[in-house]
């Protein structure tokens, strides 16, 4: 049965990439119109539905997503969602299921160009683009990002591992970026997130993509930044994120 599923994954992956590419190409001009004509709220809606359609495309592969948002998450406050990172496909479910919290991402600067829809959103949707080879630029960008999040009461998703683990084995947190956000946003909250199984979608690289992967997101209890020392908070967050990986 596994061999049959693997054989079927080849044509199904082709179908997925056709759908995925179509979504990116169609939603790019829609994003542009929403942003330039109607402003932030309309653009955000277009990004929400861009990611909904990406999830719908992944479901062609039999991919499923499990993410329950706790009812006790604070409203009208910034939240820093801190997660492990296993694949490129970690992000669309976070944008869709956490959409009411206006999640913004810390991304490498190279992704700000060349990818329809995705690059446009990174440049105009409130994300921060970091040049890893330029510490001065990275620091300045992160400081502005923290101010933006605080002023607009928007939230951040950060992957402190720095790069994707590509397996279920987590990497050690790179703490500087997360520590900076925590220090600059003392009135915000932190929610650790554990992602399981998304690495399986890229078990063979970008092609083929396996069928029937069940991706699970676990949101841990919310933590108030002002209740902790910075390093103690990061220790707690890292421990919680890793405790849920299986």
C-alpha cells in the first residue's frame, strides 16, 4: 500500500504544483489592487484567502491540518508566537488559523523578491526582511518591526531555530532576535507553538510530496512577558516548544 501511495504521489504532486502556481499568479494582482486601492484591511483579507487557497491545494495531496486556537488568547494586544520550523509549509496554516491576530513574519531578505504573491506580501504586509549578512541592517529592521507591532497591536510569528530542521529533531534556539522583540515589547504576550509532521511533506525534497500527511499544531499556554526575565522566558518557551515534538 505504501508503495502504491508513493507512486501516486508523483502525478498528484504535479497537480498540486499546478494549483499552487495558479493560486500565486491569480492572487498577486488581487493583492496589489487590495493594497493600493483599498488599504491594509483589504490587503490582509487577500493574504488570508491566499493562504486558505494554498491549504486547499495541499489537501489535494490528502494533507490535513490540526490547529485549535485557545479562547483565552489576549485580544487588543500583541502576541509573539514562537514555533519550531520543519518545512516551507509551516507558514500558510499559521496565517490562516491565526488570522484574527494579524500575524507577521521575520523572513530573510532574499524572499522579498521573485515569488509571486509571497514576496509582495512580505514587502507590503508588515513582515520584516532580514539581511543575515548585515547585522546592522538586521538590528535596525527588527527595532522598527517591534515598534510597528506594538503601535498597531499586531502579532509576530518567529522561528528561533533560524532555519528549518527538515526532520522532527529540533535545533537549538538562536536567541538574539527573540530576545530583542521581548525586550522591546514588554506589554506583549508569548505563545509557544509546536509543529509536528510538516517535515514529512519535504521528506523527498520538493518532489514528490507524500500523500496523507497529517500536520499538527499545538499552542501552549500564553505567557505574559512582564512576568519573566528575558532569558528565563526564552528557556521556558524553548522547553515547551520542544516538549511537544514527537
